[in-house]
C-alpha cells in the first residue's frame, strides 16, 4: 500500500515524492513515457547533453529553491542571451540598447526612449482591443513588426489581432547594453544535464515507466492519495469540454561543424520561417566544450503547433475562454478529496522551473502539516 500515487515524473512529481519519502511516506511514481524527467529530460547524444523537449534554463531569485536544487546538481554560470533573426537582420534579446542601436542607429537611452515614445504617440491607441494593439501601445511599430508579430503568431497559431490584449501585460524594455534575458539573482544549467536531478530525487522511490495512470487505476487500489500532474481536463474525462494547449515539434540533427549558429538560442521572428527557434545544445555547457572540443554539433528546430488528443501538450492557451473553462475544472478538482493537482498541466498554467519546485514543496509541507 502506497501513501501517494504520483502521476508524472517531472519536477513537480519528483520533488513531491522526494519530500514524502524523506518524511517516511511511501510513493509510487507512474510515468507514461519510457523515461523519467518530464519535459526537462536531457539525453546524452555523442557526448552532448540534448534538451529533448526544448531549452530549459534554470533561473530564480528564490534562495530556498536555489539551495534545494543545488543539492541534486552542480550548476554552471550559463547566462541566457538569445539572438533574434529577422530576414537578414540580427538582434539581441531581450529588447535592450543593443537592439535599439541596431534598429535605429542610435546610441543613448534617451534617444531610444524618444524614438519609442514617438512611435507610440503616432499610433493613437488608447484602449487596446487585442494583442497587436496592446504590443504596439507598449513598444511601437518597429519592435513589434520585426521582433514580436511573426514569432507570436507562430507560437500561438493565431493572428495577433485575434489574440486577447491581456496575454501581453507588459513587454520589458531595457535601456542598458545588457543581453542577460533574466533579471533573477541565480541562473545556470546543471553540469551533466537535468536528468540526473530527477534520478537523485527519485532515488529509492518506486517508479513505473511506460505506464498509463488511467489503466493502472482501473486495476489497482494500492494507494491512499493521488498526486496528478497530467491534464486536468483529461482527469475528468473532458466532461466539461477540452481545454486548449499548444504543442511543440522538434527536428533534431547532428551537424558536422564545430558551431552551427554560435549561440545556444536563436529565435526566428519572421512568420515566413516555419520554426520559432533553433537550439544548439553544446552552447549550454561551454565548460564541457572547452574541456573536450568537438568538430560537430547538435541542433533542434522547434515548431509550435495546435495540440490534438494523442500528442504531447506543452503549454496552456490562457485566453479568456480557456481560463473560464479551467476555473470550472478547478471547482471539480477541489471536490476530489484525495487528489492533489499540480504542475503546468494539472493547474493549467505556464510554470518556470523554480515555481514548480516551490509549488511542490508547498504541497508537501501542507500534506505534512508543516
């Protein structure tokens, strides 16, 4: 008999199981894939740690979470500094003075602020009705047209005019020559990849891979409580309707060149380019490449597509319609006395990794009465 049946071996499930096991509780973790780790799973391919389900850069300002995750891996000092390609033009992200200088040939923050303010004023948008108007009212036409519009439409699979304004509450404009994408105090990539973290979290925990939760539950009753990190609408057999998700398709290949693009993350912001970005995995661990240089590299092209049943959901479509439907499912979830819903799919929200860990720790503390 298990105290907890944990559905999913991603960060939320693994952290929760670890804390419960440490407290003397017994957990069984079910994973439908053939490996543990959820979307942070990394696999070694020809000596390179490949982020199989997309780039994951750990960043946080939560010292407790940073200390927690460092118990399970040593992190390097990788700084996320993505580059954006628009046609033949190349820009630094996030939007900063390097971006503005390239766009307009200006040099000072005052010039950049004046240019943006001028463009915003010319648009006369006082009450943004959609994402396009909201973005234009925040950053002006040039930044929007070259760096936001095409990428956003590929990401969401919808015209920016058809997306609600509230999706973009703000667009950070930095008037410094700093290409660090995140403002968090702590940032890095675990040396050796993410899978080792999950392996250590689940040490001495019973795990079953390639196992469907719904089939298992029909045949077993050897658990007291369920921790469910799958799709909340699937748990309730879609009785209120399907929530919408976006999914990502990856094309990964080995390239016989020491460096394909010179950066770990390069976004392609023109709508004509079918993929949203290219990841070059070796650049996440430059210390490993310096120690053992390779004359080849591995890249992954990412294609954002609409989710359909049977394929992997990646992130929720948090527009007004779906948010309302999720609230109805959440009300059902609150009535499930012996089920905890967690993670991005169980709570239908986009979670950074540090927030997932923090939420799992909070759930564990609540269960233990701490």
